[in-house]
C-alpha cells in the first residue's frame, strides 16, 4: 500500500515539476564529469533531480538569491552520489543553504575532554549531522569543472551526509549487504595512513592533501575523486576504489577507461 502511494506520489511529482530542457542542458554543460553517463542514466539522474528539488528547499542566505540554474547545478551533483542508491539517503534534512561567499558558522562543540571549540575560519561548505548542507555559491561555481578546480564542493559535502547516516562522520557510511565493516575500515585506514604519511613528508599528491585531515575528510575527498577523476583514484588506491564501486554501485573508472580505449581504436572498415 505504502509502496503504491509512494509510486503514485513520485509519478505526480515527475509530471508536475519537470525541468525545462534548456535549463537542464545549461546546468549539465557546467559539469563535464557527467560525460561518464549514457543517455539512459542521464534520464534517471534528471528524474532524481526533480524528486530531490521537490523534497528539499535550496535557499539563499545573507542576501544570496538562488537562481533556477544554481538549484539544478547543486541538485545534479548531490544526486550523482545516489544515482544507484536511493533518495532516502537524504531523508534526514530538508534544506540546502547557499551563501554569497565563504561563511563562518556559529556553532561550537565540546570535545571529550570538555574543551569547547569554535569554528574560527570561514568555510566554503558544511554538512551538518541530521541538518542542512551549507554551500558558498562562488565555490560551487568554481568547482564544477574538475580539470580547472581539482575539487568538487557539492560532492564533498553530500558525501559527508552519506557518511553521517552511520553516526558521526568517520569515513564509514552504512554499508550494503556483502560489504563488511571490517573490510571497509581496514582498507580505508590503510589508505588513509599511507596518504597521510605522504602528505606529512611533503610529497606531491594528485589527491588534495586536505584528505589527510581525518578519515571523514579522506572519505569525502575521495568521493570527489571517484566521480571526477576516477582513474586517479583507481591507480592510487585500487583496493579502496573497489569498495567505493560496491558502495556507490557505479564504476566510473571502467567507464572512462572503456571510452578512452574506444576513442583510440582504429575506425571500423565498412
Ligand atoms: Zn569536509
């Protein structure tokens, strides 16, 4: 019964809130990593984006006015993470807050020793446990094209949201059946320790050194690399890459490699 009701609601939203073609194509054109996907997947992504935008409010703060294009660009990147999962992963929040620039959040937290910490410096983005995602629009706009930015703010923050569904952000989201916590933490911890050592030695890394901050940041930065530069992730930490494939139920590196191979192949004689 609930299944039918949900299906009916979904159909109704998809019919009533469709995204105009011109707006959709304009948003996709700012996100070159979408080249990974075939036409059928892009159609599914578009339906997911419609449902996401129906369920969430994307609101401006401090005078920022969110345009329809900005809403779609943010929603597409949030939905890429759950293209093969389920919108229910984002059930624990309703709002995405968009700032006109970097922002200083007002929160404080108390650590285990009872010391109260305050976030001092400005942030480009923040994901709050069971709460909203906050984004600085100029940083979203600058990070859609991986080749120029080497980062993707929206994927990063929504990866934290997935992680937080398992409790505190610690690099371990709830795992699908067949993927054990032990396997996940063993590979993530090993890759994290290796990466951190490289950063501490001052070595150049293709992966953003910010990933060495904590296992949670490592997970989120690698989620960006997984979608936007998957061959790099697979080359650097293949064992962990394979677990991301199981988790996200996508294999972007195989896609990119297959496409590169077919581009190199000699033209068929006919
Ligand atoms: Zn982060």
